[in-house]
């Protein structure tokens, strides 16, 4: 590992030195400054784009105006240039200037922008291509039209650096670790992550933020950090909106649509939306136990329907006070039909028909109040967020064949959970170069599960009996944080500390319905922890930036990891939670280097994690049936992981844009595994051997996204992905790769966009691997990846951007994210 760090830092030094120009000591650059105002209102315009081009219309540099409308652009190259001042809803201002020959400081004075004479059509401004930007504490992937045309948020995530999507379950991981928090506009949801991502249309996403080393301001949950999905926010006066429909198909149809509307004036903003996702999905695969000559096949058809409604209101009481409220209402109805068949030696077999039906609903209610003080940037914000979820599932298991050793049974599962979050945040820019942030938070979470079955549990004699199980899990967290940041010349420093106290209570209660014997198993865990963080950023020039960061994190066991009920149950494998599971803690270190190029940028990052009380999967032999495996989670010894990432966005020509990334990570996984020393048919408990397992896994991923612009209306895309071989406690996973192609066409004065995508062109996407503990197995699972997708998006309504409302809109966009951004 030391050699890896040495080589990476050596590469950084060579890269920086190779781009160092000895003539830079001779200052032949100029400075341009001025103030931009609204021509009618005579008020300053903040955030106006200043673009500097040469005579060949190539962009040299640029900037934006401050809150007072002023701008200052340094290091403007000597020669003839064109200054373009651009602002949505206003006519572009252009002026030719010559830098040099004694004219190195150019004062443009007051520049008055005039509004367009015609009202702007309502549009959501989306970049042509996606871009990657490295900020102080996060990597921001701005979603352009190329990725926005791919379907849902789950589809977009496939093209995001460092992120992996499990195509079967929809679960995501970052840097090879599933312990990641997923938020939308800075807010958690009770909706399961896989279900949530499928409900968000891709064209509703403005950007995706990868916060791999969050500061003390954020919740410390998740070893890998935070993925925050930022949605588009409408900033136009008047009524406007957009609608979207999409259809995908390989073996079964998948449909999604959305409608979003917005009305805004100077005092309030009213918005509402609806989106749905209706899909049938086919999955199939097999597990081949080679030594036992046993083959299990699996065929699964899922049927899902989800509907999400959102209504919100922002009220601008005055320039200092803003109140925002919104609610999300989610309805989900789904089910699955699965057939798993096991073929044993001597022509014996058994089939299990699994029929699952279920529905769930969730509601979110959010209140936010923001007070801006007279001092610019100083504010106090209160947010109250309440989430509730309720779901019911019914599963029927029917067995057939000449090797069946159990009777049919049903399972009923009723889940309820609620989460309440209260945030109070205070921000004070105590000087032009320093800022103080502090706040307090309360997070109250409760989850209950009622489970009933007439034949899952076994008594002491091995007979399957009816049982009733109740599981109650509650966790209350109270925390406070403080962040202080300071800028000194070319250096930025930020230090923070978060302290929290946690109270965890669980109770598992199982009732034998034959004997009415009730067994209670309580578990409590109270703890107090502190989580420091530190960030250092050094920017020696406009082209180079170095970053170093540290944070302490925690992975609290999820409800599924501590729930003693089975997560899944097949004739050969069952997965159970462990009620006594403790959290694991991570000390995370990270460094990044960003190099701006003439036609793009390159970012290289290195990370190292030290993990205490590591949570990992244990593989055990079922004592009731030695042919079966039981998977559960346990705490193990300390371990570590490290890796590096390289990402770039580069434009070789005006019509070709490339976004690429490569990431490599290594992690030592520790666990235990049981194995049999004899055949399962003659084995006893004395033939079970417990082994300590340690797996050193080195895995890598490569992504490249190409966007080809034919003209301003037509573009084509090509995306390639390769995941190398990697290891886990259970499997050695084989490499996986695929290629996606697409096109999009805009028409009706850019109000409508048609897109077509053909995914997994060569049908190579699958999960395959080998296992050696406790049985030698060959596995493969497939899903509908070779799909085509068509989509149509239309934007309607009319409105204008107004300078006098700009400041209020900016405050609204910040407060609308719940204080997270």
C-alpha cells in the first residue's frame, strides 16, 4: 500500500511540473472589471456569466458577478478579445477589447442589460453534456441532456463515477461499499433506496453529489459517505411546467411518466408534481453445487406499480423571512412470482412456487423556516421533517416433486416505521475570509414488524409449526455540531466536531401457536460518540488544486441486519439478521488533485479507511438441514480499505465530449465460515468445522461516456462500462461489461425532446461467479438488460426571470433543500 501512495504522489508531482511554464513569472496578463445592472430597474444583477473569447470564438476564461453586480477577471491573455455578458432572460452584451501595449487594466464601468422583448418559454436549463466538478468536500456530477435521457435515477447512477448499481435489486454502493446514505435534496426518505431511485425521472435531476468525506455538519452515517440527488428547481415568474413519458422493453414492458407544474410570483411559489413507474421484470439464473451434483434454477417475474405525488408552497414574507412547506405521498403496489427447482442425483427433484403480493405507502411532511439577518450570509434555519411508512406482504410457498421434505406454508408480514428529524442551523460569516456554522439535531426512528407463518419455524423435533413473531426496533439520536472555516491567501481550512448520544432498544417476541409459549429477546445499546472532521485545500493557481480531508464515520446496523426474521428463504439458502449486532466505526482519509486543462479537467483522488468492529457476512450450516446454508451478519476484527479514482471530462472537438473515470479499491474482509467434512447426507454436528476467513479483494471499474453533437438539435451517445473480477466472503465474482447507445432530438423551439436508448447492446451484462465455502458452487444470474427505451419530454407555460426577485429565489433554492446544501 505504501508503494501505491508513493507512485500516486510521484505521478502528481510529474503532472504539475510538466505543466509549469517558466515564462509565467513574466506577467503579460490583463484584468477586466465592471458592474452589471438591470437596464430598467437600475438594480445590480448577481450571478451573471462573463465569458472571454478570442477572435476564433474559443473560450479563454470567464467568471460571474457578485451580489452587488460587480465582477473582476484576472489573468486575461494578451491580445484581441471579445467580452460576452450573458444572463437568462436578457439580451447578450458584447464588446471587443485589446489587452496589451500599456492597456492591461480595463474598466468597463456600468453595463446595463436589457430584458428580451418576448417572454421566455418555460424551460428547465439543462447542460448539453454532463460534467464533473471537484469541490471542497464533494464531487458534483451535473446531469446534462446525455444522461437525462436514460430513464430513471437508477439508470443515471450507472454512469456516475465511484457508484455501482446492483441491476437485480437496484441497491447501490460507492467505492465497493453498500454502506452509503442516499438523499434527495438533502433529505432522507423511508422509501427503500431501490424503490426510490426508480421513482425519480432522470430529466428531473440537476446534479448528483458524491460526498465521500462529509464534514461534521452532516450525519456521520455510512462508511462510504453520502449520495445527494439534487432536483431541478424552477426559478421563473408565472406558470410553467413539463411532462415526460418513457417506455422500455426486452421481455416485459416498463413504463414511467411525470407531470410537474409551478406557479410563482413575488410573494409565493406554488408547485406540484406526479410521477409513476409501472414495470414487469424478468430475472433468471442458477446455482450449481458441483460436489453434491445438485443444480438449483431460479425464474422470477416481478410486477411493480408506484405513484408519487408532491405539493409544496414557499412564502416570502419579506426580504428576511421565508417559510416553506411540502408533502410527498407515495403509493406502491407490487408482487412477484418465482419458481425455484432443485435437481438432486438419482433423478430426484423438488419445486418451490413462491407467490408474493404486497403494497406499501409512505408520506413525508416538511416545514422549513429561514431568517436572514442584516449581515449578508448570516442566517438561522429551522426544519422539521416527518416520514412514515406502512407496508404489507403475503407470501405463499407451494412445494412439489419427489424430494419434498416439508409442507406448504404462508407468510404474512406487516411493517410500520416512522422517522422524525428536527434541525436548527446557524451560519455566520464572521469575516470576509472566515465562517462559523453550528447546529443541533434530533432524529427519532421506530420500526415494528409483525410476522406470521403456519410453517416456517421448527420445534425441537424438527417439525414445522405455526408461529407469530413481533420485532420492535427504535433508535433516538441527539447531536450537535460546530464547523469553522478560514481562508488564508491560497489556502482554505475547515475543522469541525460533531457529538451525539444514541439510545437503541430492540425487542423480538416469538409465539409458538401450538403451545402458546412466548419467548422475549430484548437488546439495548446506548452510546456517546464524537466525530471530528478536517479539510485543507491549496490552490496555487487557476489550473491546480490540492485537497486533503479526514472524517470519522459510523455504520449503524440497518433494520434488516438486526431483524431475526428471514430476509429471504429458499430450499438451499436463508438470510437472517443478528439482533446483537453493534455499529462499526471508520476513520476516513482522502486526498484529491484537480488539474484544469484547456479543453477539460482531470481529477485524481486517493483514499484510505481504517474500520473498527467490522460488520461482515458469516456463512453457517443449517443444523436442521445440512444441505442448507444460513447467512447472517457479525462483528469482526478491525480491517482497512484503500484505493484511488481518476476522472476526467474532455472535449477533443466542438462536437465530441468525453466523460471518463477509473476507480480501484482494495479491502480486507474478515468473516467466519462453516464447512462439512463429510457428505451432508451422513453428517452430524461433529462434522461441522468452523474456519476464520480473510479475503483480500482488489477490484476496479472503468466507465467512459461519449457525446456526439451533430447539430444543435441532434446528438448521439455511447457509454461503455467494465467491472473487473472481485472477491467477497461468499463469491469470486467474474468480470462484467456492457455498452449502451443512444440518441436525442430536440424540436418545437427546444420545448420538446425525443430520446432513444439501446442498452447492453451485446447482451453481456450478468452476475456470475464461483464459491468455495462451505460448498463448491458455480452461480449465474441474469435480468432484462438488453433493453430499448424511448422517451418524450415537453416543456410548457411561459414566464420571465426578474432581477428584483433573484435574491429571494436564491434563498428559496437553498432553504428548499432543508439546509443540507
